[in-house]
C-alpha cells in the first residue's frame, strides 16, 4: 500500500522547541540516580509528575525536555539531543521513519486514548440505523473514526479497502447501518449538539464540555485496528535494550501513574502492556505501508 508521506516536511523541521542546543545528550549518573533526558509534549499533565516521582524511586532522575509541537521531537531524538521520547503513537512514528529514512525504535508501550462515538441524549446505539455520523476529515483521524464504526458493526467496508486508512469511499453503503459525513474535527461537537451522532476527538470533547464517559461506542484498545494508536516510548536503535530506559516503561505502567493518567483523560486513556518485540513488529508493518 502506498500512502502519502504525511510528515515528510515535518521530519526536516528546524529543532526549535524546548530550548534545545546542538550538543549531544547521554544519560549520566550523580552517584545516586541515573539522569535520563526525555522529550515530551505532555509535561504539564499530572501523569508526568507521578511518572517523575516513580522513576526516581527506580533510581532514574528525569530531565524532562518540553516540546511545544510534535514534528521537532523525533529529529531531536535522532540527533542525540534527548535520550528517550514519550509523546507519540506507533502510527506517528511509522510515518516519521518512512518519510525520513530513520530507524527509531520502541522500548515499551504506554496508553491508548480511546476514540468514541457520541450521540446527544442517547446512552446506547438503539435507533441509530439510518443516521448520518459526523467524523473528523483529517488524515490522522478519519480512518480511525471509520474503524470505530466498523468495530461497532455500523459500517462495512468494500473488499480490499485499506485497513488503516479507509475513507468514506471505501464504505459499502448497501451493507452498512449508518452513513458518514467527513467534517473538520472542530465541527464534530456542533453536529453532536444538533442531535447527530459524531466521532469526537478527546481534545474537542474537553473544549465542548462533553462528558468523555458518555460515548455510545468506542474503539477497543485490544483490537488489531487500534494497535497503531498505542502511545510508545521511543529510542535510537542502539538503545533498544538499554536496561535503564526499560525502567521508565515500568514506572509509567505503575498504579500511581495510571491513576493520574485516568484523571488527566477523564477515563479515556487506557494503559496497554505489549512487549517491545510486538510493538516493533507493528511499527515495521506500518512503515512498509507508508513507503
């Protein structure tokens, strides 16, 4: 499958976030704790405070490098300006590796942010047959939104449709219970407030004051269709077996971080525990799809 290289330009972006300098970075020790420089776009979340505390208990002091936007993080990691990153899904990393020719690898999994179907004044899918569902039209969310409807048994795709990136044209209308209309993600809450079912991203739920727990359907974090959207810890290929960095994955999966993550996300983030071998296998498959 040949898919447009969505972030080719981003891969070459100038590294300007977080006050980074051009010097390289290596984890260091002060005799008590090993210091690891980790990059993220989510440092203000409560989960990161809990993560920092838990990592310290494991003998790892985090030097958290804050990035204001996604495209600058992977180049910074590739150029050794940080040691580890925790900000992206497998899908985003696959796009980066495919478009840049790099080989960043995964050392462990974090959470998956559930994408849900919302329908005002409804608590189930009862009566949804024949409805038109609003879905985000951006490339990173449209295919996933359609797959939420596939998992819910509401739409059927034509044979041979791309599994990861289906479009409305790939939907078999005669075999589906609902139709879809693709709109800007910012307009999905408006569709919801007008009484239409809508797939709404978590950030727009918060802005629109919609309860994330009120979805009538959502993707299954254990489904193969959801695998590309697992958030991961990423390193350079030479560090894939680094035992110190592996401690960070364990710290993130702790009860303390999980509880904080649940609070940050209003329950829409679910921890996923997958081996690095499984995760890198998914990554390699996706990279081939994006080439």
